[in-house]
């Protein structure tokens, strides 16, 4: 028996080891197949997700899928979220990449127009209110944002319920001025009390409809209907302006019913309003000169925009005009504006899809392009609001309001 046992061990041990090796090899093969299948599913899912993000955006008008990762990879474009439908086009701004940004006041969001003509959210969760500070702008809550303007480094500044807010190039939002008190009242209502010189910017009321502008190096100017202010650090300084004795017919006064602002390439501060449809220029020495008469379509204070070469342009009815440098030069109203800058544009002749164009907001883009939108549809002017681009005097329709939505 002993001999047989030894013979059995010596005879069958190699066979048993071989079987074990074969089984181990089979187990390893099954593991490789499992890992390979998981990898295929992961890669396939990523490819499908990329295809949805890049080639099949949601066009239903709902929030859809968040596409921030895909859009944020585009240089110079703020991180973007869901594809949405634009209902009403508000103020416009163009980023360093040439992308067009649109305030959507009825949606309480800021959108970017993509190369395929769709719109994606860059700020706001679609619900009115105020929330979010030092977080992603996509998670913040806004209320009818306006006065979009880009600063150095790709930051986007705007006004939101009596506050000035800033979105960094990485998409992080923060409030830089205003406590929001009085921000939801009647448009154009000043703060209950004047702002003292040197006040902490976040502690003061800016009234119901402040306006902002950025200087050539990124300094922030704002007005509160009755005061001109400049942000210095975290405090607001009063801009002291002395009115000249010429040009402005009484009873127009310097600090009354202030409207939109712009700062030209030389640091001059242009302000609309002043107790009437006028435009003033405050020079660095503090002297304010009356430049002339201008107003928006529909009767509001004129929009002011710094254009190519640091020149400030205004709108007067259906015409964009170039502001003269100082008094007594009036606002220029010619079909060909002096260089630098593109040719002048009149919207009297612009008629797309059977509707005339009633100018309200505009912004300059790259390669002498000009973007403009008009009074929202559903009112007494026309049925649909439109957003267009103008290059060499030729208009191209970018978007038309789908239904009768009013502000």
C-alpha cells in the first residue's frame, strides 16, 4: 500500500497541477473579458455623452442636459450649462472669443449663442431671486439681469436686483456692490438716502435700476439715478462733476435721472439721461459737457456702448450715432462714421421676415460686426422681437421670437 501510495502521488500530482493551471488560466481570461466589457461600456457611454453634447443639443426649450464640461473647453467662452430656448432678448455683450452673450430677463438667466445658433445658459438657474456668491454662476439665482459688459481677463459684469455682480472667466459669480435694498421697486427709483463718499460697496442701496460701465483698464463706474460713483477697492467714491455753462438748455441738470453709462478709450465718462433725453461727457478734470440729444426706440434713455478704437456710440431712435469728443461738437448723425470704427448703421431700412426693426440694444463684435436686438414682440410695434447681426451694412437674422412674450 505504501508503494502504491507513493506511486499514486508521483503519477497523479503532475496531472492535478496541470488542471489547476488550466483552471487558473480560464479564470484570468474571464476577468480580462469582464474588465474589457466594462471599459467598452464606459468608453461607449462617454462617446454617446459627447455626441449629445456636441452634436445633438436639446431643442425642446427645456433645461436639458448640463453641457458645462463640453462648452467650457472653448477658449474665451464662459462655462456653459443647458441648451435652452431664448424667449426675450435683453442687453447684449461680446466676449473676447467673439461669442455673443444675451441677457434673458424673463428667464432670469444670461445666455451665450453657440456656433450652431442655439443658446446655452452661463448664469442663473431660471428662477427669480438672489442667491449664490463664490459659487458656479450656473447655480446662482438672478432677477432680470441687464447691463452686460466684459472686463479684462474675460470677466462678465452685470446688474441684478439692485446689485452689481461679476462672473470670472472660470464661471464663478460674486457680488461686488449693492445690498439689493430697493432693487425690486419701480424702475429708475433712486436709493432712499444718498451714498456717502467712501461707503463700503456691499453695504449700500443702489436703488431700483443702477447702471454700470467699465473703463479701459477695468475700473467700475456706476450711477444710482442721482449719483455718479466709482468703485475703488471695496468702497464707492463719488465722481465729482462740474457742469459747464454752455450747451445744456435749462432745466437740465447734471445729477438728475441718470441712465446708461460708457467710458471711452481716453477715460472720459459718458452718461445719458440728466432730466431729459441728453448725453453728457465728464472729462478727467471733472468738467461735464452736454453732447446732444439721443434716446432709444420706445422712448427710454439712450444706450451707450464703447466700440472699436475706444469710441462711444449711442442710439437715437433707429440710428446708431458716434459721440463727438467734447462740447460744442454735437452727436454725429451721418451714414459714414469717422474712423476708427465701422460704418454707421441705420435700422430704418432693416426689415426681416416682413417686420421692421426697432432698435433697443446693440454690441460690437469682431471684424466690424454689429449685433442688435429690438423691442420685444407682442406690443404696439410688431409681433416678434428679432436679434440680428450687421456686417458691411447687410443684416442677418440670428433669432426671432417664437411667440408673443413681453418683458
